[in-house]
């Protein structure tokens, strides 16, 4: 078969066979199909979409391109959690320890920041000494001992996805729902999981701006998982404003510590507990979702989740004292208050602009090669629905260099919308799929 014929057929909206999808993915992974032809195929897919059969095939071909991690020697059901990316989203570092403390085995493979969204690996690496590059044997061993391990994608896991994602990133095809779904699920199915909880973000700070698109993505990923005999549920959650108050890597570790000690923000605590409960239920550590919620709440209140996170930090080479002594984390050298230009109610906070402002002072990266400054970021002092006086503090910007500081400060001020009338309350969890 010829690559150009397959591009032509996909461009015209035809369904490709399993053999044809396999030919394309394996050929590109082996560098037998050039970038320009695979770019054309990705763009054709962006516009024409994919059937369930095509998405399933693409997912499993990417899984087979590398090693499938065998966790059968680790007792218990394995449950992972994945977020599609947001601003201030540190729920993985709260939900995972709570679920593990409840007896669920959590093999978590996480990603890095790109653009305005934060990455779990970057947050963890703000902890001095913390290793995210465990070997597969170390990964298995830690899961057996602690029920939780937090690592990055290794070159052995779904290498075809890594190569395709890099191409999608430079060909404006990242937002394709079938390509997102197959990319996420190929990594998850490569790690020997039994179940998966998905947090699909929607709103100004998410890749999905419309709820209908978030629903399509959630349904597609749940379908891929179920057809692979995995238990999968997805929550569609609001990302129209940042989650919690902290945006930035070390700042978010501080907020994780506070939340695991039950003194964190209400929105972050609520969502983290619900995600943990779904993990506990899918991991069969509770017979019903209501009982799973009670267990999650108990593990938060009695400090078991907090102690579990400390144990994992120590096991992966970090200093667990950072959760008690924040001065041991990277700290910014400068701070600037962003003041409200007028009084009224905060009716909106553009999460994407807050994320971008944090990124340009060093909290994120524009390319995968950029270096992150773990100390910098933003602490919100007010959220949507709160009343503020003229001159009141909207947030504080923490920095270590004044490069682009003025740009970031202006972007953050412009991200806040203030009105004389209080906004309607918006639900944090919008839908459950699966």
C-alpha cells in the first residue's frame, strides 16, 4: 500500500482498516514514512476525524510499539488517574496518596508542563532530590511496598506516541479529539492498569473550550478503555478559573501539603476527594461510590493520605520535611501585588491568561527544551464570586528575575473581570461519563 493513497482516503473522510492504520504508525515509528507525509495524515485526521475502530487500532499499535509493563506480581487492582491539563491542577498529588492509603495500587505515569498548563512531573521535581526517572524494576518494587509510584514516560513506553506527539505539537494538530484520546490511552494501557479515572477539563484554562468537545473526548477515552476490558470513568470539570489558589511548581507543592492536612482550598479539596473516591471504587476497595467517598474523607481527616505522600517522597529520593517546612522548597526572591483597579464582584478569572503569565516568568515552558524555575508563580487572593474593594489585592506574583515581569503583571490584571453584580455559581464537576 502507498502512504499517499491513505492520506487521500482519510482526507475524503473514509475509514481506514486496521492494517492501514498499523502500516502508517509502524512505518512512521521506523522512520520509513517521512514527517511531511505523516503531517498530512494528521491534518487530514484533524478535519475528518476517526471511527471507534480506527481510534482503537491506533491506540493499540502505539501500545505495541514499546514495552507493556507487567504489574501482575504486585498484589491488588491497579488504578491510575489522568487529567487533560489545567491551571493550578495539582489533584493527582492529593487524590493518588489518598487512594493508595485506602489500599488501591496507583501506578502513575505523569507528564510535563507545555504552554499554559502545569505538569505533575515539574511539580514533583520542585522537591529537592525527588526522582521521577525510576527504572521499571524500581517502579514495580515501590508499588509493591508503598502502593504508589510517580514517574514520567520512559522511552520504552509507547515510543510511537512520543514521536507522533512531537509532530502534532509543531503541526497544529494537538487538539484533535481522536489523536488526544489515542495518545492518552496508549500510555495508560502500557502500564498494566485495571482501571482509570479521567479528569477532562473544560473552559478557558483547558485545551477543550466547549463542554460538547470535552464530552466527546471523555466518551471516546472511556470507550477505548472499556473495549480493552478496563474499568474507566471520566469526570468533566470546570477550568474557567484556576483550581485552588497556587499556580507554580513549588507553590503548588505547598498547597498540596495544606490540602492533605485538610486546610486547603475548598474547590481543590472537593475535586481531589471525588477523584480519590472514584479510584477507590474502581479499585474495589469500596463496594459503592458513597462508601468510597467516606473512605477518602477519612483518609484525608486522619492524615493517612498526608503520611502516604511523605513516604513516597522519601522512597523516591526527596526530602519529606518539605511538606512541613516550606523554606526547604525553592522560594522566589521577589513578590508583587496585583491590585484591583475598582471595587465589585469578581465575575471571571481567565485561567489560560493566568497560566501563560506564570509561564513567561519561568513557571512553564513554551518548548519541551525550556528550563522551568520551580520557585516562581502566582498566589490568588480572590476567586470568582468574591467581592473586592478598589485597591484590594487580587493576587501576588512571585518571581526571581524581572525579565517580562511587567508583561506578566499586566496579563494577570487583565485576566480578572469585575462587575457590580455577583455572578451565578458554577458547578465544579459538570458531568460524569461512564
